[in-house]
C-alpha cells in the first residue's frame, strides 16, 4: 500500500489511518495490548468494532496456506458471507479461534472489510482496489 493510503503507528495515540479496499472509506485501527486478550480496535465514524489482535497472524497464515487470491466477502454480522471468503473464515468454527474474531456483539462482522487493509499496510498481503469484489493474497514470509 502506498504512503498516501495509510499512516500511523498502530497505537491508541497514533492509530493506523487506513482505507477500505475500494479506497472509498477511511477508518482507524490500533492494537490494544492492555486488553485480555489483546484486541484490534477499529473506529469507523461513530462505530467502534473490535477484533482479536491475533487475527493479523492467523489470517496471514490462512492466506499463505491457501496460496492464491481469496475474495474479501465483507458482510454484516447478521448476513451470510460469501463461501470461502475472508469474511466466512473470520467467523468459521474451523478457524484457529473456533469462531468469531469480532468481539463486540452486533458488530462482529465486516472482518473482510477492515482487517485485510491492515495486513496490506503491514506488508503481509497484496490487496485489490477495485470498486467491488476485491480479493487478497498473502505475501509469504521468507523462510
């Protein structure tokens, strides 16, 4: 991701300022290490969402395992996500946490919208920036 689409250090005092994959909406995110377990705090306008911080490593590992492009499939908590999407994985009983990475009831969805741009900013993934139907794929760590 270019410097023009994100900034910040990822702390509460200096959160990451990110944009959704279509580059249409800006939001902030930071790591709250004081929480038990540690959380990613995502602020979208007046709405606060929280995701388990381990989602960064877990999602990267899943994308490495898949080895190809994966559709984001962002959906609200009450909507069914697209099969085999990042969103579906982020709430699946088969993921490493056995369910939702989203922690705030009623606001557990949109994992596929807000977490992949953070992984891009951290240099862990390639992310498409089309108006819709974006995909993501891992940049594997050097062994």
